[in-house]
């Protein structure tokens, strides 16, 4: 009978969370590299190049793949014959491991958890608590599947109880366009079909840590209805043309994984959860012989990528930018930004708008006139860094504040990731402003362009505080130009039509 010591579990959780913060799973790298090779859309190819280069830099530098280092999800299969050497609850042990990983001085990770979820939403400071799921199984081992799930992809989860005669494939295809690009495609779709409402969600989440093997499945052929559905969804979702970062392209998903369970005759529960470019999970088993040993992947698993951010890019001086200059920028044009910008995301926007509504001045140093605002919540720096990984957050969440901020502060442009909604696009057009995107999932690479970082306001908001960054040649793309043309509308439309014209190969 194995005795699971509390220190072994805590150490294993902490080590595994550190490991997955900087090592992508090798199957993800293989699948993304193949998609990168096959991609024909220049914008999507460039996005994938940046994600792959970023991934390698993180593996070498042991720094997080994404500034959103996730909410920790732990699935345990607890052997019913094992013995625990602890007086503490499993939740407490996992949280101690999370605390150790997220505050590790060599590779500090971002604390993203707020408590309570409504009202004050104060950052807990160490990314606890984790979400813990357990299942009792025969045997005397402890099997652990650990994930650090990004908020942007989690926000796009969907659930429905369909009529038993409805088509799951049709329902999934209806969801994808409304999910936009905030889940940072290309990634993986996890589906849970059947069971009950809560069982379907859990199955969808668990499906995301299955190995990526859709091409092997295609090669050997489906053996049952679930495998047939995986292949059908893989083809049909990619035919939507959404592409990497929603810019239009051949690959939107690298795999579709499905778990299923018997269900009530009256119901067809279906849950859909996407995983982003910062796919992070690992799997280990404790048998009482000590903590888990995780082997580092070979660095030659990462492809050599030729990506020149300067090719065809316009250099922009943010310190002297004018509305006349931004009026000449074209949708999809690549820029290299240098100079000063301010940062701010969800909580800072809420506070700014509350101040504006009360007619009060913004805090000292928060002068947005003719400035760019970067939607980011960075990781804290370690060693000689000025800031840790600092990729963009989903801009769509800031849409509700955009018109008022453009109107009342003189802000000239915004930088984020994913599409803007109709109201924000209209505001951008009316105020002759602009919206630029950096690549979600390339946070460490983006941080290399940040030469200084200074806290300006709202320190209590932690990673959501307002900072001033000085950047040099920060690569971005014009996503909504000053006339209101959005590449997240034009790109997928164009690629959906092109994919429809590609003749289907009969093998
Ligand atoms: O919280 C973040 O930094 C990003 C978030 O995961 C998002 O994708 O919007």
C-alpha cells in the first residue's frame, strides 16, 4: 500500500506548475509547427511564428509562456487503497504547492485570482485557491493531471442542453464565430457530451489534457461515432477560416477532443471549452516513492523559425504621434512602436470610468491625451528584467469603456488582442483613433521590446495597476484602422471563401 506524504505532493505540484509555465507540451509544439508550415495566410503565419519563437525563448529562459499564468486546475484519481501521511485537506496541500510555484523567486508567476468574485475582487496575491477535482478509483496510487488555464480561453466556454435530436456538430459550429479570437486560436477544443450539466463541463475540461492526435486518427480512420465527430468538427471548424489570433487562415484548431458519458433520455448536455496557445498541462503519478520527476523536453523539439519583425514594418514614434499620422495606417499593416505608452486593463478601466463619471481628475501621471493604452497585466520581473512576460489581454472586455475614454481623455490608440465589438469599432471611427494588436501567447517575446516599466497608479490592483512602459520596436498590427475597418472581420471572411474553394482530397 502506498503512503502519500504531504511534502511529496506539495513539491510535485509546485515543480509541475513551474515546469508547465515555461515548457509547452511537446505534442502542442509538433502540431503547431506542422500548422505553421502549412499556413498560407501571411498574418496567421506570422502570429504562429511569434508563438513558436516565444515558446522556445521560454523553454530556454525558464520564464512564463504567457503573462496569464492561469488558474490552477487539478484532477486527482485517488487510489482507494492508498494512505495519506497528512492531517491537512487535499485543497490545502494543493494550495501550498500553488503558492510555492507562483511566488518562486527564480521564476515568479502572475497572481491572477481575485476574491470575492463579485464586489471588491481583491487579488489573493499567490494565485490560490486552486480548483480541485477528485475521483476515487481502485488501486493505491495518486494520479494527477494539472493544468494552468488562461482566463481568455476560459471566458469562451459554452454549455447547452440540446434536444436529443439536435446536431452537436451544428451547435459547435454556431458557437465558434461568437467566441471571437480572445481564446487565442490555434488551440484545442474540449467537448463533454452527455452525463448531466456539471458532468459535461468537467468532461470538456478534462478532454483538454488529452494528447493531440487528430492526424493519427485521420490516418487510421474513426472506430466509433465520437471519433467520427472529432474528425468532422476538426474539418468544419478549420473551414470557418478564423485562423491564428482570428486573423483569417487555414488553422483554427489543432485538435478536437471529446469525452462522453451516458445521459438522460430527455437530454443531450454539451459543454465546449477551448484551450489557448498557452496550453499548459502535465500528468504524473505518485506511488509513495517520492515527488514526481519531470524530464525537461529536448530543445531541438522546437523548430527553427525565420521571422523578421522589421520586414515591411513602419516605424512609429509614440512620443510624437498625431491623429494625422495614424489616419494613414492601413488595416493589417505591421508597425514597430517605440516610445512611451500606458498600461491598463479591466479593473483600471472600471476605476478610470468611475472617476470620469464623478467628474474627478485621473491620478497623477495618468494623462491619456495623445497616448496609447496597452491592455496588459504583466508578470513581475526577476533578475535583470524590467518587466516579466507582458502579452496583450483580450480587448473586447474593454469595449464598454472605450467610447467614454476616447471622448473624455484624448486617448489616441489602444493595443490588445482579439476583435473589437461594433460599439467599440464605431467609437474608434468617430474619434479617429486606432486599435492595434500584439500576439496573444507571445508574452515573453513581447516583453523583450519593453525597455523600462514604472508603476503610475492603482498599485493595489497588482498586475492590473497602471504602468508606464518605454518600448523599442514593439511589433504590432493595425487591427481596426481609423476608418473602422477591422481585420478580424475581413480576414476570416476572406479565408473562409478561400478554404471553400480548396478541392477536397480523396485519399
Ligand atoms: O489575463 C490576461 O493577461 C489575459 C487573458 O488570459 C486573456 O486572454 O484575455
